[in-house]
């Protein structure tokens, strides 16, 4: 896939691996909508519909990471790192019953990084 706009911490990777062992193929999606707002949510692959309104930012821990195109318009200059923190979120994401939730750390990308990405 080449350069991606998303990475994941080791701690968050362990949570993803645990969830994958129980649920199978997964996807991350970040919509910027209700619930936890711009918190990344983890779903079983067949439980969330991906279409032309979603942008694939990359893959983390073997899981594709999508963002809604409207949200991407605001975040297209940022590099995202998926992390995990204690505390229950208010979403339907698969990690919530574990008493943890995914979160995003972001930074502005450098010019050479921006030149490497395909922006829809």
C-alpha cells in the first residue's frame, strides 16, 4: 500500500489481537459523528458497511483503517496513531466491554509525507 497516514501503538495492537482472536476479521472506522465523535471504532468486518464515502488511510495491526470522506477533509494533513486508554467509551466499538477505548494521537504531516499520499 505504500505510505499510510495511520499507525498503532504496541499496547493498542495487543488489544486488537485479542479482539481478532474472538471476532475474526475486523475494520477500524472513524466517522466524526455521534457517540465518541472522532474516536476510532473497531467492528467485525461484516458488521459495518464501507462505501465510496469512506477513505482507506492504511492498515494497523492487520486491520484496515477507514475514515469518512467528510471527516477526512479536516484530517487529510495529519498522521494518526491509534492508542488505547482505560475507561469505557460511549460507542459500539468492540473494545468497550473490556473497559478500555481506542483514541487517536495526531500530528501534522511533513511536506515529504504529504507528497506520498493519495488524497481522494
